[in-house]
C-alpha cells in the first residue's frame, strides 16, 4: 500500500538528521523521529527491541540492574536523540516489527504492508518513537514495546522466517555479522581463539569456527563465567576452554601460548561486552593473523596503538554487523544445531 508522502529523502537518511548538520544518522546526536514517512521510507510498527550486549550491560551497571530505572533511561535516550543510541557505548541494537506503511518511491517488490521483519541496521541510526515499554527485564536484552520506527531506503532487513519463532530469530539476527565473518576468516587447520565464547554471538562464532577449522584445527574459548564455559563444553563447541578474565592480558596470553605451543592463533574473535580486552586479543594472535573485534565495547584507538606498541603486524578488523548472506547463514545454524536452538529458545523465548 502506497500513500502520498512528503518529498523524497536521501536514501541514507540524512534528511532525518537534526544535529549536527551535514552528517549521517548513526553519528548524529539527534534525529527527526516524526512518524510521517518520506516517500522512500518504510514505517514499522515495532514489537520488540534487541539492545546490543555492550549497551545493555552498560545500562544495567549504571542503573544497578533496576528495571524501572533502565526503562526510564531508555525512554529518556529516545526522547533526547530520536533513536536508541547509548551515549556511552554509541551502539544500539535492532528491532522486529510489522510493515505498516510504504512510501510510493520506496523500491518496488522489496516489502509489502503486513510483512514481519527484523531490521539489520542499528537502532543507533533508526528513527524511533515509543508509546510504552511493555516488558523489560535486566536478565534479557529483548524489550517488548509499543511504538514505531523508520527504515531508510538503504536500510537492510530480513523477513522473519516461518520455521523459527520471532524472538529466537531476533536474538540470532542481532549478532548475525559475527558468525558470517568467522566463516570468511577461518579455514581448515586454523587455530582460532574466541574471547567471550559463552554469550550469544560467541556460541554462534564457536559453531562456525568448529565447522571451518575441522578436522585438524583448534578452537580455543576464553570465558569468564564458569557456567558459560561448561555450556561450551557440553555443546562440544571448542577443543580447548580457558576460564579466565579477558582483561588480565598476561594470564590469558600464557594459557593460549601453552595450548598453541607458542605459535599463537590464526584468527581471534572478540565478543566480550566489557572494555579493556583489546591487548589480550592482539597478543594471542600470531604475526599477520586476524583479530575480529565484534564487541562494541572495543576501543579502536587502544587496539591500533596497542598493536603498534607491541610490534604486532596483524589485521585488525572492525566489527561490521553486516556481511553478505549473514542472515541466512546465522538462521541456518539454528536449523542445523538442535542443541544451540534449544539453548536459545530457553534463553530468549
């Protein structure tokens, strides 16, 4: 269904930027979240927000895990910025909802009114307006809401599949970029280190790394939580597990070097949702290896200057949440692994 709308906006959403002018929606401090769409936009009726792990962890810490305080803070951020962008981490998350209206100049045959979709672009650049928060728990980064959002012409999305429950699909799609990048980086025989392997993105990365590195490679998981480490062991998602604090650089480095015979890792993936784990990732990686920083708690200044400081010639990869085909690859993990699907259903449904 197409309606007469405002004039055509920029496909990247710059017409929604209030301040600072001449910037894109993600780095902008404030967006126009008026829910009258331009003729190349899509209006979404939002049902659930999935706040990214680094942001949710920071919000919990600041609010002392008080749900009412967290709710108030989230509503205040959206009121101030016109989007959900954590002022400390700069990150957002993603959403699921139903297509409510489509601008007449939005590309044909992409979407139709009534489609249930997950946006594959960050809430930190998505105009958002909430009427209410219906359910928020400090234990889950999924928040049930009543509200609306805008998808720009350039905005990525996935139509929710029929064979996977909505909230389960949302949980997986929120971190879909991570296992997709692992699929690109890891080849047979590689030694891979997954730092923060027990969380949502970590589990998916472990699964993909085990698939790609087999039969002769190794997947080493570094996990702070004993419970999460046991989960990795029970699911057979690693060849070696280190229970340690990833901010303790030399402790983790010594244990990884022992496992690898001093060689280091070909690929290291950082999924930790707290700061100051950059140098751990760098030191355990061999020369000209790859470090993929999926965590939004990463300081890329610390990573770049720190690698230089210890004389490491390695490839530092920014955690771009988009990789071509990432949605299908990640949903297929849930289809292939009954154990991971059952775990995610327990955690997110």
